[in-house]
């Protein structure tokens, strides 16, 4: 059953009614469901389907490609020794096919592009010199190696430049999608429990397949990460290796960002990761942003050159907090239900969930149709101006000259806004007004799990967003 991919499925199926050849690229992080989406969209009715070999050289890749050609119905005696000839076999297969639309699906394309293999040249020749001139071909290519897909296919500056007729960047599930998926499997748990699970693993669909019916969230997390035979105990090792051909520097950037909650400027990131502040660092950060691991934001009132990079991927944050130095306790999560370390993580992880669901926050505020800029903001203490240091993780600056300052508070019950909270929020309002010299009207918003309890310090809050609101399909 295909969950929450209606838009992407519609794009794929629209290729069947197009009057000209179609060439689509589908990309996204490991385990996000790219192959599943494509197969479900076409009902596995492919004229030709092939997947590259993870560790195969040119010879092995050609052997596997030829085997796929044979399975598709073309009789072949000799194995081609180059990719030009291999694609000639694919042409012959397509010519002989009686399918109205010849759907060609090549998965893990990057693995086929081995060193000095001539694969990309052959692909370009196949598309530019033959397939693009027909009106009955749908070519869909896919890979988890996002950097390769961006460089070699989507932003290709050679023979494939501007040749794509479409592309799909497949993103993780939202909270509402995860809830729908669990219901489809007959797993009935509360939204609070779904939220906690999302805080740990994010919206990567494959990770949710490990959620077992009849287990509590704590038991599921222990089984997934901390048990001796935990299926995700080595996920970090494979995650970046699958996305990037040379993952060491990407991991260095991720590790540096994992140590700073507020993120790092470009200069700070270069120093912390030990990578020169050059075009190569730009390439790394842009690809990490494209994969959804990192966000780049400009603090309200700051210039673009002062942009900050921040780690936002839920699983990676969970890894650095709890798994990098994995405890020996098989029931670590269950046995640390109320520990200071876990409570601190809950606050940070909930903030990241809110950043994933800004559309839902805007919908609840009734400003979905209002043009907005989303920022974070922080300032250091200024004794001369008598301003204390302050930090706001989500600032929604609206074109109607209203600024929503979103305070995000994780709680197991209705949140009690205390005198300390009131003083902190008023200090943040004063600080952002003083340092940014904004003339916007400032409307404080509380985003919390179960809402706000009555109290004498709640008057400053102008709107309350609950976890239920984050589950909306906005």
C-alpha cells in the first residue's frame, strides 16, 4: 500500500499520457522509499528493469545488465564488453516490445558508473541519439547516492544538460503520514507515542517498518537500537556511505554540526570540520541540505553571508546523543525513561519536529496563504544596551508585518507557563526588537504537546499549537 505519495505517483503516471519521450530522475536519502514508489506507481509493469551492483566493477555491471536484458525477453548469446553495445541491446529489446509505453527503470544508477567505464557517455548516447526522438519511451533513473545524482544527472553540464523532463526529490514522511502507515499495519498507538518515535527516527519510511505491534514505544526503540541484535545498530555506518561516494568529509561536517545545537556559520564549520572554506565545502553543505540532513538559515535581521548551518536529521541527532558511544544495556531506553539526558534530548528533538512541520504551524495560525520567511534567531548579551543573551529557534516573519515568535516546549501533560518562562520570553522579545530594530508586531506562539494550562503568566501567549495540530495534512 502506497502511503502519502499521491503527488509523486501522479507525476510518474502522467508520463504514460505524454506525447513525447520522458526522462525522469528520482532521488532521495537511503530508505526513503524511491524504488517502492516507482514499482507501486507502475504496478511492476516495466519493459525493462535493472538495478546496479553495489560493489561490482565494469565487467560485473555489464554481466548483470545483460542478465536483466535476458530476463526481459531478449535472446543474447554474447556479453557486450562496453556500455555502448550494452545500450544497443536495450534498444533492440525496446524495438521488439509490444508495450504501448516502454517503461525503462534503472535503479541505483550511480553504482553502474564505475571508474573509466564510459557508462555516462553511453547513457547520453542512448537518450540523445535515440530514445528522445521516440514518443513511447519512459526512462526513469534512480539512486540513493544523492551527490552523484545531482552532479551527473540533475545538474549535468555535458550531454545530459537540460535533458530531464522531470525530477522527484522524495522526502521523508510527516507525522500524519507515519500515523497513516501505522494504521495500515493495524498498529494503534497514541499520537504522543508516534511523536516520540518520530523524534528518534524521523519520517524515513523504512525505519517505521521496524515498529512492532504490541510493543510500547520504549520497547520498540530498545529493539531497534539497543538490543544485541538491533537491526539499526549499524545504520549510521551505511547511511552516508550509500549517499556519498567519499563520505568521510560529509561525516566530518555532520559530526561538527552535531556538537552545536544552534549550528555553525560557514567559517566556524570549516574550522570545526577541518575542511577548507572553499567550493568543496559548498558542495558538501548543498548536498547535505538536499538530502535533508542540514538546514541553512539566515537569522532574522542578519545578512545572507552570516547564514548558519544546523543539523536537523532526527536519526542522526539521536545517533550522536545515544548511539555513538552505545550503552551496553539492552533496555537502555526503557530504563532511562526520566533521565536528565533523555529529557534534554526530548526538548531538542521536539524543536526539530516543529521545524519539519512549519506548514502545519502556519495552517493552525491561519496564515497558510501569507508570504513568510522562516528564520531562527539568537543574540549575545550586551551590557551596554542592557540586553541579555537570547535564542529563538523558529521565527515566522510575515509580509503583513507580523512576526510569530514560536516557543517550543515538550511536555508529558499540559504545559504550565511559569514566571521564569514569562521573564525569558519577554527578554527574547526585547532582545530581538533591540538588536534587529524590527518594526514588526511581535506575536508569541507556544508550540507544545498537550496545550497550555491556565495560569497567571499565560497572557503573553497569543496562540497555542498542540501536537495534534502538527499531525494535520497541511
